[in-house]
């Protein structure tokens, strides 16, 4: 609690002791400075992320400059099971967290003493996995006497894009932003804006988020992973489908997405869908991806493709060195399979695109941010960019390295919280179902 109260006073103290460097000011720094008390805010935040199957640590200066960004992926471990095994993930995080943080400090060329705050993912994610990062971050915070900042993983994905836009010294996007966070565990649309006034930021939080759309069943990345598995391809499925889809005809199989309508009770009032916690009354921007997965399964069954799927699965098991996009992997797919893959991706990207742009229009968004693992998808980027250009709406994506889980995004999202003195209590725990913003 004493640590929480340090707030801006703590920041000011650091400024006096000269911990912050006084280098180049990005537009964001200036914005932060003008929104805050006198003095420069250019601190170092150590971010730690362990919500799923990546143990990651990064040091970011002033929410903009990533001095290091280390990710230890467990992908190969979980690939044998076709998905993340929570117990194995926790064990790997335990093994990795100390060396990963050490590596991040070394690469950044700074000592733990120079870090101004420790930021950590508090949710959503796997409980055991989150706990490893949180426990270590709390120990560091306590031992070093530095504030602790809890970050929502989804917020991190959004800030990965904003951080990189600042690195490119681009004009900041105007608010409100519409953020599509699309990953293996999440498909959400958020209306997001930074509160301008520091007093308000301190009271209500630095950023305001409103969840205006979400998946009611599978996440988009989950659909990629499941469909890849159905087709005998590797894990995670996204990169396999992305690269193989380029070789197929996206119009061969016309998959359709049903409209997700709010469920309405007899008296006409919207009622809560089991998985969709809140239903919009004025048009739904929700998603559903379990239908297309079932449609792909049906297609495989009715078109006699099971034998070729099995043969492919065996061949890839024998040749783990055949990577997504390699000619060897492509040679395992006949025309019908390549067309099915391309058609699946065309439909999924089309659905994400339609919902995102409709929501952007509905809420008067001034910019669009697409983030999360699926934002690495090449067709998604191309079609979103083309549509945004057509509409004159700025759109931004993270670099490929920051699309998937990392800790630089956690440190970046923590920066405005640091400035606003939004620190976590010593009782910070893992919240596996943590939500971002209200509906
Ligand atoms: O953000 P992320 O690393 O972890 C979660 O928070 O879930 O996202 C992982 C997801 C996986 O489902 C993976 O298949 C998907 O992102 N993915 C892709 C691509 N690269 C990764 N999906 C489509 N195209 C890609 N190129
Ligand atoms: Zn993620």
C-alpha cells in the first residue's frame, strides 16, 4: 500500500536523482509530459509476461523504446499435444522466468536498480502460468522497492501497436481507436482512448476501454489451430494456413458466416448469451468461429479427404524439419486441400474485416489497431490495409515479432499507468478470466 501511494511523487523522486535519461522526446513523451506535472518522464519498465506458452521479459524506456525483448517459446513442447498443456506450461515458466529476465536485463544493458517499475501480466490466461510471472514480479518489486504494475494481457496487445507507431515517430492516432485483438485465446473489439486529464487518469485509470464485440465461442486463432489440426498440419496452425492459402483458390468453397444476433427473451429484452457476457441491442459486433470449423470437418468427411489428411499427418510427424510454407509441406497438399485452406482463410479474414469496419463506423473510430497472433496473418494485413485506405481510416499492425505474445507490450502498456501512479497492491493475484473494460 505504501508503494501504491508513491505515485507521481515516486516518479518525481527518480527525476531528481537523475535515473531517467533525458534524450529525444517522442510526441507521446510530450503528450505525457503536458498531461502531467512538470518534469521529464522517461523511465525504464521491466515487463514480464507468462500468461500462456511464452515466458517473456523486456525492458522498455518511456513506453516507446524497447531496450530488450526476450521470448522463450514453449511452442515445440506443446506442438506434440496439438495445443497448450497448462501443467507443462507452468513448469516451463518456472524453469524459464529467472534466466529470461536476466537475459532481458543483460541485453538492455541496465541493472535492476535502474528499473523504475516492474510490470506483469495479471490476466487473462492460464492460472498457473500467470502465477509464475506474478510471483516473480512481486518478489522483484518487494526486494528492489520498486512499484508493481498489473497489466491486462489484451491491453498489452493493443499497446504493442501503439508503441511501435511511436517508435516510427508517427503522428499519434486520434481517439477513439477501435482495436481488434485477435489471438489464439481471444477475439475482441475494443473502443479505446487515453484519458487526457492526469487527475482523471489517476482516479479512473490512464486508459478507457469498452468491449464492443467478442467471440461467443472459439477465438479466431483457435479456429486456425483446430482447422490446421483437422487437416493434419502442424501447430500452431496460423502460420501453416497463412502460407499454404497463398497456393489455393480462396473462392473454391463458399463458406458463410451466420449473423450473430442478440438473443432476445419473450418480453423483448436482450438476455445474456451463456458465453457472450453482454449482448448489444443496437447491432452485434460479436463473432463466432466454431461453425466454420465444423463446416471444414464436414467438407473433409463428405469429400473423402480423410486418407490424405492421415498421410499428411504421418509425413509431417516423420519430418519435423518441414516448416510451414516449405515446398515439401506444400507438396503434401493436393489442389482440393489447398483450395479448402485458402477458402477457410478468406472467410475468416472477411468476417473479421466486416465486423471491425462496421464497428469502426458505428462508433466513429478515428483509427484502427489490429493486434494479437492472428494479426501476423498476411492476407488479414493486406485486406485490412486495402479497406482502411479505401475508407481513409488509419490502420496499424504490430511487427511480426510483437504480434504474438511478448513482454515489451506489457511494459509499454504499463507506462501510462506508471505516469498516472496506477500501481498494483501487494496482494496482486492471477485473474484467469480478467476482462478489459466494460461493455
Ligand atoms: O497472441 P498469441 O501469440 O497468443 C495468444 O494470446 O493466444 O496468438 C497465438 C495465435 C495462434 O492461434 C496462432 O495460430 C495464431 O495466433 N497465428 C496466426 C498466424 N501466426 C500466429 N494466425 C493466422 N495467421 C498467422 N500468420
Ligand atoms: Zn496474446
